[in-house]
């Protein structure tokens, strides 16, 4: 049989096509999912990123993952650029832990308008801002107020009515920071404990340290500091030590990062809350996968998917 160059090319093309038909995953590009996080200086988000990457590795035939996070907790402009970049790079879905509950909404709307599925994790986008833009975005995450109340209730057991405490809040424009403060206030109010002040530590160790030190100077009779996350709790522990008040001023946090565990063990931190950082991004990714597979429109996705949050103390397993 005589083979022409055209015959060989045709046979090769048919072989490739046959392979693609035999393996549908090759017939079309896998969806690209972009994970956009807050500060990767925070161990919580590094754990979140690790969980997402492990999930993608286990499901490599199903989707590709692009994970990014900002350098510091308040760099909202950089996070907006990450969302815009994900859209420009043809991401099929974006899973976002927004640095600001309102400021990210216009970028999210622009993504949705381009046909990108958007899932919200960790810090809930502002409901009024979403309504104003006429969009809905599912929130996958825990009840932060309830989680903080668990921690506050545990602290209250070691205090007495009339005691004075301070709250170190996260970035004040974020919904989860506001909700955790409310949860702490709920617990203190129920125990008749006085909250002398609420100040932002921007979710960061250094700022948490500065706020804690200032509160103790202003209120020498302060007996506890309730930090909105474990990074700020680490800063508070250092401030308590520097003030010579270890054992006299108790500290609680939120997130159960690895760095806090030795402090739970030796009592420098009384309690924290675990909201399962490694799983949060995965839950968001899985919801995005389902939406893409079923071709579910953004406005038909569930409003919320509640995830677990539990109290963690020295005796927790």
C-alpha cells in the first residue's frame, strides 16, 4: 500500500481524535478554579492553601487550581487585582476569602458578569452591598458569632461578675471580625463581665501586641483579652509577658493554628475555636465543581453552606 504524506497526517489526526473521544477529559480543558485568600503571613490561610492543593492533587483529572493570597490583611487593592487577574486568565470559578466585606463586591460582580462562578468562604461578603449590585454569592463557612460565644463562655467560667476584659478585633470592615466581636460580647454580657473596649488588631501579631499592651496600660485591672484570631492572640500573649502579667491576664483566640497549641498546653492561652481551615477552601471548591458540572447559574446556587466550628481547650483532643 502506498502512503502519501496526507494519508499519514489524516491517520494521525484520527488517532488523536479517537484518544480524545475515549477520554472525555482530554476533549475539553479542565475547569480552572482560582482560590483568592487573605494574608498568607497568617498560618490559617497557609493551612487553607495546603488543604486546597491536596484536594486538587487528589482530583487532578477534574480541575486545575490557581491559589493566591495577599501579603497583609488590609491590602484590599491587591486582592481586587487578584480577582481581576483570575477573570483575565479565564478561571471558570473563583473561591474567595475577602479581605473586606464591601470593597470586594464590585470586583465579584464584574467576575459574575463575565460568567465566572463565585463562591465566598471565611469572611462573608456584605449582604446589602450584594443586594445593591443585584447579585447573590453563596457563603461557605461557620457561624462566627456562635464560635466566638463558645470561646467567650469558656473564658467566663474562670471570671466573676464585674471583671474587666478587652476585645482585640480583626479588620473592622470584615463581617467575620464583627461577628466574632458580637459573639464575645454575647458571652460577656451573659456573665455580667465588663468589656472596657474593642480595638482592631488587623488580624496581625504585631498590631495585636500593640493593642493588648495599650489596653493593659489603660486598664491595670484588666483580667482577660479576647482576640478575634490566633495571630492577634499570639501578640497578646507576648504583651502579657512583657507586662509581667502572665497568669494574671488570660488570653483567648480563634482559629486553632499550630502556633497556638503549645500555649494552650501550658496555659498562656485559655481557649480558641477551630473552624477547620484546611477544609473551608475544599468545601468552596467542591461547591464550585458541582455548579460547573451542572451548569448551575450563579443566582441559583444555595445562599449558604454552614460548616463546623468547635471550642478547643487544653483538654481537647
